[in-house]
């Protein structure tokens, strides 16, 4: 926080004139100091607008250049030179030195009191401080509402918006679990981890050479550490920003410390809201308002659907998903109905994240579950997303990574029981006799047929898979055609036989 030098120059009542050092107009003033000391440098801390009449100014050009350089080394914002008393004009060699050093040199005319400059700048600094406090007072209630309605993600989003910085949530293991408003690069993450590893202090700050800053606070209640809250800011945080950071930290600590019963109650409310929306209940305005808090910054959601014939497994899968979502600082929206578990995710979540929600299940339990993941859709299309996820789940492999709806091609037909029934009947009629022939005659017609069909009738490719000569394969396929009494040169025949083989052998 500070007053730019160019702002002071723009005040018409001060009548200041820039004489040199125009390259430094973006410097910010945090204090106005009047001094006539020959050696004021030991009392300077940076950010000052130095006002002087030049009474004790060095006389030689070399000494004046040295004086300017020392001011720059002390990170002074600007030098105001009063004319009309000891000097009728600003010395020319002082202007040259200011230009070389990039230090703004302002001429203060005799009618402008130094006190007027001091008052003008300090008033503006006070206004900035008030504006920052006002922003903080408005942001605090928003963050409080956010943690209640949207959990940690919503709280981080409000904090990042209020302090105009990037906010990261890091778990106890040093993994970044959330970033707002946008992801950060690996270098920034490493800077945060370095501060976390730097010591046991609850709050750590690092100011980088480019003026940006990294601040890390430990999220803890008593001796229990829940994680770390980090801020990447283009400038050092002011007092108001630090106040908001501390407020967000407290809210997150309280959120992490929610009693299990309170969390369970919130999960039940979210589940009920999701259930009403999916069931298209008559009066669901409140339910929609609750469900919309699950969307990401772009208003998008994805739906994960788990299918299992064992209700106990689905119940344990629900608890596992809720625990993982809680550890990730996410609100939990789950709904069980008719052998399916529906879980609401952010639109940016991928299949790997969805699969990680099930890591609390035993391997034997996981093998009884099929999972489908919808595409990212607007939260208002959650019912469509749930339908797509359920369709993908019906075609997924047991215990595998969730099958994404967008990748359903090649699985869709086999997802419908009616289609599988027809194909199974086809397999019994045509393919079973071929298997019996192989068994009785020690031939390999059935595997040869499948290789031929999966190669889309390409002789060389199928023969290579089987490790036989293409002529041998041609003889086998000709024999299979005779037994099946069909024409394998017809694409539709090949397609039906291949699907029948897949159903029979799956």
C-alpha cells in the first residue's frame, strides 16, 4: 500500500514539477519526510518522499551524484527539492544524477509549503487504509457464508478475490489440494513447500526479488495440524490482507474441526437435496440452491455413478467417498438409490480423482463395483449428467477406473441387457457349435475366427496375431464358414459374430 509518485505530481494544488528521474514514477510513497541533514541515510527505511531546500546539499557534482545514489540504495521513493530559498532553481547536475539513477526529482515551488505535501500524501494513505479495512469488513461475512455453504473451495475463492491474489490449500503431506482462482505452476508450489519446511512458526512470509510475496499460515487447532494456507501475491500483503488471511485460516480450521455428527448431518442435507433434484420433485428450489454450491468456478459439475449388487458395499463406498471429499476440502453430495450411488464432483475433476474416492474400499469390495463418470456439464443439467454416468457405469469393467461417458464408444451396445440377450442367443446358435467342433477335432477355428474378426478381415494382421501363415488362416476361416453356414465377406455378419463372441467370452 502506498501513494504512487505520479499521483502526487497530478495534484494541481501542489504545483509540483518533475525535473528528472521519470523512469521511477511508479515508485510508491509510504512516508513524507523533511530533512536538511547532510547524512540522513541512516534514518531512512524505504518508501520516503524526501523534502529538502538543499541548504546542506553537497556542492560538487560528484558529491551530489553520490547523494542521489545513496537515496536510491535506501529505496527512497522520490526527492522533492524546494526552490526560491537557498536555490533559485533545481541544480542541473542534480537533475542529471536523478535521471541516471531513475529517482524522481520534483521541484517544489516557493508558494507550496512542505506541510501541504505531507498532509496531501498522508491523507491519501489514510484513505487507502480505510478502503482496505472497508474491503476486509465486506469480505469477512462473504467468507463466513462461503465456508458454511460451499466449504473450503468457496472460502478460498472469496479470499483470493478479496486480496487479489492466488490462494493455495496444502495438506499435511505437502500436496496442493485446491488453488483459487486458478492453478499455479510447479515453481510457485515449490516456493510454498520451502516455506512450510522452513520451520515451526505458524506464519511465514517470503518477499521475492521481483517484489512479489509468498505467505504461508499453518491451519491448526491446538496441537492438531490440518494443513497450510498459502498466498501468492504480486506485492507484500498489507494489514487488511493479513487480517483477511487470518480470518480465512480461522474459518478453515473450524471447518476442518467440524464434529463428525455435524459433518454427517450436512452430508445428509446435501444427499437429500441431490435426491430431490434427481427425482425432479415438485418443490425443489431450496434443493437446487444447495446443489449449485457443488459446481466449480465455471458452474460445471460431473457425476460419478457406482453400481453394485451388494448394498453393504455401496454403503461403505458412500462413507469412503465422503471421507475423501472431506479430506480434499470439498462438500459431499452423495445419493444412493436402486443399487446405484451418485456422487457430485467438480467439472474439472478427472477419472483419476473419481477413482481415488474409492481407495477406502477393500480390493474384494472394489471388484464388485462398476463406475461411470459423466462429461462436464452445467450444474442445471445434473439429471442428464447422472443418466450419462449411469449408462457409462453399466458398460464399465468391475473394479476398474471409472469409464467416462465421452469414451463410451465401443461399449454402449453391450451396456443394455436386451442387446446382450440377443447377442448371447446368437452366440449359442452359431458360435457354440464351432467351439464344440474345436473340442472334438483339436482345431483352433474359434480363436482364429475371433482374431480375423477383430482384425476387420485383414488377413496379414490376424495371421500375425495368431503366429500362423496367412494361408493357414484362410483355410481355417473357410472351414469356419462352412460349419457356421455364413458369408464372412459381409461386414454385418462379421460385426454380429464379433459381438456374440465378446458377450460369450466376457
